């Protein structure tokens, strides 16, 4: 008995079940490994991983007899720690690549760009991102009204705290990098994009007269980029394993009882997400991609986003997919993906605040007329630009929007929803990534069309 | 009315006046833009921007009927947020360049330096910076006594808190970079200079036997430096726009009534600054530069320092000006400007603590004899070296000096002065930068004289 | 009298003795300087520095009449500030190099490695480090029982606080770098090793097909490495001066009376350290190095570790010694030294927690049987892996181990030992470094033997 008592003690496992489910996870990894050896395609392994993760999560809940607050059950809490080591650890490794990846790829995209395209690309990207976000918000508003969200909602004594709304001026100011190394250490993506854009622009300018002087830096960027992309692909290979742990962990950490009480909200938001995915597929069709091809090609980042709930962690996968599955120009892929992971997020900054605000209005009996809806749409569109790069995006988004609507006093009423945030966050994050992909594809196509028109004066660095 | 109420609400503008003055700023930008198209010289545009900023600031105050505490007026406070987005954002972009600029330029200056010059340059730079600071302190002491500063001063119940004085040993220790990436993230300039100096020295040593091995790094530094300088010049072009917002913002944030109560102090310190500028011009003359040429060539960093109150933000402009307007060797320019933005600041660490200490002595009836003055001079000179690289320099400088004089108990009496600090800070920062420029010019001339004497054994890397 | 009162005031010296002993330190530096000019060997100068530091420390204590709490004596406290400026400043400069040194050297070792060696090297390194740590723990357990540590120990009202034990899952997760720049800024060595290993692996993979594209990065790494090693050697030259200040400072800061009360513990731990050093020498013999040669070659990092008590600060010296004195492959030297400064530390994570736990068991009359000892050994071995990379290693190690043994409630009883930690830390840190050296030598020999067997398919980058 020494070993068992020792292990449970040292590994801080208060229960044999924790150990059992850790072993189960390892066995399931073996399953994926066998599929890999049998040359089963990567996408199929991803889907398999997702299904396995779902079953595993439900199995754990079943063993624990579906508790209302799983985080209070000691062994589930411990098991969650181990599952998130595997799943979250994988996401950490992907996140590790984000700063050098963005730094290098933005410099590359701009230094290799022809003529006036930088301005065009920026405008088109921001336009696509915010446009789709506004559309997502519209769908959210309509559905929320149709579903009568908030009706009969028991406010109880919820205590969700509103995040202090910073003014738009301060928010934008906060995005500017006043120390590039600090911005990198803090993972301020927009700051890194700005710095890298300045570097890339200067390289372009210098490439005429001082090509020889700056060549060592240019080649260093190209070499580093090649290497960091290779590292990304190495890590991505482990994705099917990670999704099992990621999804199982989300499921075991959320009580089933709690879910039921806000079931209508969940149904409503997932319906809105499904509709927006159809919208994205429609946009894909306009760019000559069939809906099935779209979902198939985009499946890896979408599944990862769904299971990991991390836009930033998914970023390297999104860039890789855009380049290899959608034939998007390397530069455009990096640029749109970087901005899209921070700005104009269809789910976090579009559907979600729309639903929440309408729900709040109905709870508080605020009259919802057409001017209220228009104002809400505008507030959401501007916010989706302004909250770029700040952490806790979704919560921040509703804080900003609700403040913008002058309803901040009622924010605590939303506590019940915020308690089950992870369940909502899965679909929300997936939609963000889909919005980014569809924007990148559109911007890329549009730029290629422009280039085909004016197929002259091509200048390239190096 | 929807839009207007929406905009004011969302942009958190409680008043139409905020929006009006934002529009005015944009119109004024257009004026600068027109001047630029008419090929009006950059210096003229800078001066124009300053004058416009001054008028704009006063106009806002006039509309608000010159309130005593403008920061308490909601719309001024909001307007200030927007103006500082423009002005402060510009300074942020310049600051963004400081870490790579110093890192690269210090490596370059040292690796390209002949013979024993590193030691000489360091000694001369520190000598010039501290020498001018001590002289500035002397002028401060004399003027403060002549003006009888502090006489009849109503202490009231001020509550300015003294910054805890760290011992000199700890201060110097704090400047050493124990982790170079952390130093860069914190913007510890002296730490970056030390690290880069070690790198540069090693490159010089290796350049004889291992030239080929280290060449990729050397060329990478040269290329990166070229690029970062180019980025600097790109950003500098927007300076005339920024100064409008920077200066207007300082003026609208400070009450006129408060200014009057400490008017004598402000007159005294600006007189001291003016005298020191004459001293700087005299030093310039000794280096063969006419006073008018000095002021003209130095105008850009001086105006930026005055309006932005940021030594660090001005640093890239100072380096650029030293190289292009004063023909100072690139390396010397970077080296002296880096150190000078942290050490031996004529305004912050010279005049200001001198004035404050004498004033405090007169308020507290401490006898001011010759030994008191000598001791004060020595304390200021040593402090101006010791406080290098720490944030909040000016306040720290008086804390250290007043502690050094054993008068820390009376520090709260200075609260009224500290309340109007921004007004004083403008002149103080400008004088710091002027001191740096004049030091760099002197060091450069002196090194060139030395080099002319021993015009042999020139070794260059690469 | 002005100057003297001024200097003592400004330098915050409340006593002439501080100034006197600062002067003494400068004079002693001159002694080392004379030895250097007389071409006395570096090792001899190191030993001389250590002896001088010891004498100086005792002399200061003697002048202060051996106070019980030297830190409460104002002038000793101030003197300590100045001594630690010299000693700690030197260690800071070495630490400054750690991040780039590890980053560059791990990339180099892996990109230049043949075939399957990376896995082998990692396994062997971790095996050696944890194996020696477990052995050290065994010696600690035996000695603690023989010495009857804790018997008659007066617990008093000690208040040492246990560090909150994080779960193993969280600890390992914390080591993963989720943002490489943040990891660098925080000095997360294991994180940097992981990132660099990914980079190095990708370079190896790309070196076949894309050799030309990645060459600029590869050569940049080689050049930067050469330069950073050169900087390291420059700084190392000042080591004999630094050890004087480092050792003297440790001695003057610790009361003699306090030492006596825990004398038995100190004797016991230093005996254990001595035995482990003999074990290390035995391992050295197995690798064909005589005990005397071992101690002689390893003396520089050992003396520095002893006097500085900083594993991280000693790291660059350890790498340099392994390469130049023990002919260890550059890559292996960096790799083992990096891991060894964080993992499997013979002193901090082996002997020390073993002694402390047995002592605590005896104080609290916990029965110590064979199963208790086996469990303790296993807990220590696993902990020594798990605590890698976290600050305050030794204290954390006992916290984790004592929690693992279920005795956290009694932790405060160890307060008296923790009070004299610096004295113990000297031997402990030295043993860590010796363990690292002996591990590196063994791994290197073992890899060379493997390579000799399969002396084919050698692939090298570039």
C-alpha cells in the first residue's frame, strides 16, 4: 500500500478515480497513435479526437454522477489539472510561437509587397473583419428578440463585476507599443504588428538605394521565418492528441444542472453561430470555394479553436491552413490572421454582446425599438475595433458595449451566463476563427484581382 | 438626435465642446499639411505647430472660463484624453524605437571605434554631463536666493510624499542588467548601454582573429541599424502635428489660478533655464557654432522636449539631429544621447533640485551659508549621476538631494510646486536635451581633435 | 569637517568604520591586481580571493565585537550594501549573459548534433542529475539519523512560512513557455531550453532541403555565440576580485551566536556535502579523471558558487570550464549546465530536504522506519525534477518534500535553520554545481563512446 498511498499523496490525488482517468487518457492517445500509423488522414484524426474527448468528458461526469459544481469535487478538480497540463500545455507551445511568428511574417508581407498594396490590404482586412462582425451582431439581435431571451429570467443575487470601461481614446492608446520588447513580453499583438509594419515599410523604402546594406537583415528574417514555420508544423502534428484533453477538460469542469438553467441562451447562441457559419460559407462561395471544401479545409483551426477556446493559440494553425489549404498568399495570411485574432471577432465581439445586451434589455424591461437596435449595431462595430488586443476579450466586449448603451448598472444580472462561459466560449472562438479565415480568403482574392488588373511595376526586395 | 446622443455617449463625451475641439484639432492638422505641401521648412512647421498648440490650449481654457482645476471639468478631461491619444501616441511610437536604437547604435559605436577611445569618450561624456549639471545647480542656487523663494510661502496642509531614498550603492546596483531581456522590457537604458558595450568590445577583440565567424552578426547589426534609423525618420515627419496636441494638452490640463500662486517660482525657474541656455550657446561657440546656428539646428529636439516633456521620447530625434545637423559622429551621437537621457540632466537634476532645496531652506528658516551651498552643489552633482535610469527622475532627484541635505521631514511643504509640475517640466526637459546636445558636440569635437593628433593605427571592423 | 560629515551623510554611512572597510576592500583588490601582474595563475588568485574574503569578513565581525544580529548594526548593514554592490554586481553581469547564452548554445548543440543523439543526451542528462540527487538524499538521510538531528531542539515560536505547494501538474505546466519573450524576461531557463530545442530541431530538419534559405540564421547564431562567449570570458576575469566581496559579505551578515545554536546541523550538512564531493570525485575517476584533477579543474565554478550562492550566476563559468578544462563538447556543456542549474540539484534538492525532513520527523517524534525513508527518497527524486526553474529553489524544495510527506503543519519548527540559510547555501550551491559538472562529464563521455561505436552517417549543418 506504500506506493499507492505515496502516489496519491505526492501527486495530490485524493482519489483512485483521478489516476484511473489519467490512464484512460494515455490509452486513448494510443488509439490516435494507431490511426496515425495506419495513415488515417489528419482531419479524420482531429474529428476522432474531438469525439473521443466528448465521450471521455461525459464519462467522467457520469462517474461523478453529474455534480452541479464539478470544480468542487476534489478528484475532478485534480483530474482537470492533469488534463489541462496536456491540453493547455499544447496550446502554450503554440502560443510560444505567436510573437516571433507575427513579428517575422508581418515584416515579410510588407517588405515583399508591391506598390500601394499595404494600405489597400489594411483597409480591406479591417473592412471585412468589422463588416462580418456587424452582420453577426445583427443575427444575434434578431435571434435574441425571437427567442425572447431574458424573459422570466431570475436575476437572483448575481455578482458578476463589470470591467471598468476605459474610454476609446485610452484603449487605442494602449495598443501603441511604447517599448517593443515590453509589447512582445506582454503579447500585445497589435503593438507587434505596428512595429513590424514600420520595419517592413522601411525595408521597402531602403531596398532601392541600400539593398546591399540591409540584405543581411532581410535574409535573416527570411531564414528565421522559414524556421519558425517549421517549428509550427512540428507542434501542430500533436493536435489530435491535444483536442481529446482540451475538450474532455471543458466538459468535466462544467456542471450539467447549471447548463440546463441557461439552456435557452445556449441554444440561441449556438443557433446564431450556425447561421453565421452559413454566412461564412456563402462568402466562401463568392470567392469560388464550395461550402464543403470550406468546412473541410478549415476544419483543423476550427476544431482547435472549439476545443482550446484560444484565438491566440489557434493563430499559428490558422496561418498554416490559410497558406496550404486555401492558397492564400503567405503575407496576407499572417496579416489578416494577426489582426483577426484581436479585432472584429464575429463571435466574441459580434454575436455575444448582441445577445447579452438584448437579454439585459428584456430583463430590465428596456424598450427595444429600431433606434435601440441601430445604436447597438454601431456600438458593437466600433467596440469590435477598439477592444483589439486586450485580454478577456468577450467579457470586455460586453462591458464596453453595455457601457456604451448606458446599461452598466444592470451588468450583474448576467452573472448566470458568465458562470457557464466556457461552454459558450467554444462556439464563440470557433466563429472568430472562421470569420478570420473567410476574411483572409476574401482579401486575398480581392488583392489578386487588383494585381491582375495592374500587372506591371512589380518590385520585390532582394 | 440619435446619432449625436449616441456619439457623445459612446465616445464618452459628456459635452458637445469636446467633439468641437476634436474637430478643431483635425482642421489645424490640415493647416500643417498645407504648409508641408507648400514646401515650408520643417523647423518652421515645428514652430507653427507650437504656436498653434499654445493658442488652441488657451482657447479651450477660455471656453471653459479658466477653471481652477481643469481636470475636474468633465469635457476638458475627456478632450485631454483625445489630445493625449494624438500627442502621447506619437511619443509612444518614438519610445518604441529607443530600445533597439540604443542596443544597435552602442554596439556599432564601440565596434567601429579606434584604439583607446571608448574610455576617453565615456570619461568626457560623464564629465560634460555632470559638469553642466553642477553649473546649472549653481545658477539655480543663486537665483533662488536672489528671488527669496519660499518667503511668505503658505505651507498649508500639503501632502506630497517623499519617495523613499535608496542608498547610492543600491541605486548603482539597480542599473546593472541582471537579465538583458528584462532590462529591455523595463526600458533600463543604462543596463542596455552596459550590455551593448560588452558586445561591442568583444566584437572589436574578435575582429582580428575571427572576423569571418562574427561577420554575420556585425552585418546584421549594420543592417538593423540602417532600418531602425529609417523608421525613426519616418515617424519624426509627423512631429509638427504632434506638438500641437502635446502643447495644447499640457495647457488645458493646468489651472490658471494655481499657476498664479506659484508664479514667482515659475518665473525664477524659467529665468534659470534661460540663463543655462545662454551657457549652452556659449559652449557651442567654443566648439565653433554660432548661438543662432545652435538654436536653429537644435530646434526640433528642443521643441519636442518642451511640448512632450519626455526625454526618452525625444531621444531618437536628438540622435538624428546630432548626426545630421551638427555633423557629430553617429556613434558619439548615440552614446552621449543615451547617457544624457538618464544622467546629468541639467534641468531635472540640476536647476530643479537646487531651487527646491533653497526654497525649502528659506521656508524652514534653515541658515543658508557658503558651506550649505557647497554641500548642496556636491550632493546634486553626485545625485545626477546616481539617479540615472530611474523613472520619475525630477521628483526622485529632489527626494535624493533633500535627503542628502537631511531635510526630508520638510518635503511635504513643496506640494504646491509639485502640483503644477507639468508647467515646469516643459522647460526642465528642454534644458536636459539642450545639455545633452551641447555635451555631445563638445565630446565629438574633442575626440576629433585627439584623433587628428594621433592620425595612425586606424582599425576598423568589417 | 564639512566633507567628512557630508560624505557620511550622502553615502548614508552612519559610521567611519564603513568607510574604513570600503577602503580596505579597495586595497585588497590591489593585492589581487599585483598577483595578476606577477602572472600568478587564475586558480591561485581565486583561492587567494576566497581566503582574503574570509579574513576580511571575520575582521569586520571582530571590529563589531561579533554581534548576534549583524544586520541590525547600522554600519555593518551599510557596509554590506557596498560589498554586495561589488560582489552582487559581478554576479548580475554574469546573469545578464545567461538568457542569450542558453538560447544560442542550445540551438547550436542541437543543430550540430548527429542522428538520434538529442533524445539520448536528454535521457542521460536527466538520469545523471536525478540519480546523483537521489544518492545525495540517501547520504543526507543516513547522516541526519546518525547525528540525531532535531533531538532536544527548542522549537520556540518560529514563524517560517511554508510556500504554498503547487501541484506537480501545475508546476510542469508553468515551465512551458507560453510567450518566449516573457519567458526570457522572467529568466525561465527551462522554457528557453524548450524553445531553443524546437528551433534547433527545425534547423536540422531544414538543413537538407533548405540549407541556403536558413543559412543566414545559422551563421547569425554561430556569430552571436562566439561573441557572447567572448563577453563571458571578459567578465570572468574579474572573478578573483568579486569573491572577496561576496564571501566577506556573507560572513559579515550572519551572527556568530546564531550559528552556534544550530551548529550540529551545519556540521552535519557540510559533512554530507563533503561525502557527496567524494562521490563526485569517484564518478570522475570512472570517467578517467583523477580526484585531484577534478577538483583543480572544477575549482573556478566551485569557488564562485560557494561565494556567490547563485547557480544561475555560476552557469556561464560552468559552461566555460566544462569546455576548456574538461574537454566536454560545447553543446553538451551548455545543455547539461542549463538543465543542471534548474533540475536535480544535489545540494538544494537532495541533501538539504533530506536533512530537514528527518530533523522535522525527530522533532515531532514521527517514527522513521524503512518505508518512511524509501518514500522520502522517491519524493525527493520526483521533486528535484518538478521544481525545476522556480525561484527560491531550496526553500521550495523542502516545502514540496515536506508537503509530499504530509508534514506541512510542522514546517515553522524549521525557522531557526532557515534563519542561517546563507551559511548553508554556500555549500549547497557548490554541490549543485559539482553535480552538474560531474553529470556533464559523464554524459559527454558516454555520448562519445556511443559515437565511436557507430562512426558513420555524420551529418552536419552548414
